[in-house]
C-alpha cells in the first residue's frame, strides 16, 4: 500500500488520486522561490502559464501559508481573476514571499 504525500492516508496501489484530499498520487517535485512583493503576481502568472504545475503555495516570511492555488485554476482563465486579486492584496501587505511550486513528473 502507498500513502498520500499530502494527508498521509493509505491508498490502493492503483490509485491515481487520494480519496480523502483529492491530491494526485505519484512523484511530485517541489521548487521554492523567494520573491519581493512587486514581483509576486508576475511570477505566479508565469508559473501558471508553464502548464505542468499542479499546485502553487504562497507563504509569508514567517512560513505562514497565505494562499494555495490548485492546478485546475490555471486551466480555467475566468476563475483566475479572484486568485489574482487575492495575490494583489498579499503583495500589498507582505514585503517578501516564498512561492512553493509542485509539479507532477
């Protein structure tokens, strides 16, 4: 049996997604970027347009999660607008942010 990397639940060997949290099962690589508030929105837009991103997490300097953007949002452009508005507010409040990008291999 394998386990979900996100929530830790046991999964059948042939599972493609976790039945508890819905995250994809498989090898996921993580990249971390440190950006200033001025570059936050521009960097997120660039990452979403790359296409192979499954999830984007924005954290503060104190390692508090400020925003999580699932991969499905990048596919549907109309739903992206509220996420970008939220990023604008985060950029106005924070001075530096960490962006964690998860990519499925």
